């Protein structure tokens, strides 16, 4: 069974804080099943955006896993903000979580390319 979006976000933020990272909920979405977007801040001031992976990326053996894909990598903050604004107009139930970590793959599962 897949974790509810609110529970996943709470666990992610707690884990980051526990390990010395930073996380903030920028936008609260639907508690049950809102799409989760992760805004990744890098030390050089750039940002990356992890978005929900398409359904085709899911493995039949583990359909409950929450997978992400990098939608934008090391771009300016404004580019990420614009993309998130478009996503929110399309789906007002999205979550946006901002994290600061050198290794997001430690906390998120990414779909294979």
C-alpha cells in the first residue's frame, strides 16, 4: 500500500532534519494523494526539480513505490518557480517540498532513465 502524500512529506522532512539537512513545505497539497514536487537547492545557488515519474517508470514488482524524475537540473530559481506555477494551475492539489542536500538520491527514489 502506498503512503499518503502528507505522510510521505512528513517522513521526508523529518529524515532530512534528523540527518542535518534542511526541508520546508512550500505548498500543501491534497493530504491523500496530491502529486509531490521536490525543489532541490544546491550550494551554488542553482536548483533542480524532482517531479513524480510517469506511470511507465513503475516496476510491476513494486507498484507502491513513489518514484521521481529530474524534470529540471541546476537551473535558476525563476525557471523552477515558473514550472511549479504552471503545474499548480493545472493541478491545485500538488505538494511542493524544498530541500537542501548534496545527495537527494539518499532520500528519494529516482526512476531509471
